[in-house]
């Protein structure tokens, strides 16, 4: 990893700072449906908590489980 304090800055040292996040715990997504499910209709809603899996893997696993 580069120690940023040792770099030469083109326009002077930045006034702000930040933190790069790299752990799965750093990334949380909560989907907002925009409506409250009312139990009517032909769809099934699932709440899925995934950790260490990408969306493609989860979608493929669901499709295999549901045989679709």
C-alpha cells in the first residue's frame, strides 16, 4: 500500500481525506420497493441476506433450487 504522506501533490496537499472500504461488512444495500407488499398478486417476495456471494451466484442458486 502507498503511504500518501510521502507523495508529491500537483496542487498542494488535499484539504479533505477519505477511507477506502474493502471489507464485505463495509457494503450494505437495502432495497426500497417503493410500496408496501399487501399479500395480493401472483408474485413471491424474498428477503435475501448474502455475504461473500455475488448477485449472479445467488440468482443461479435460486434458479437451480426452484428448477427454473
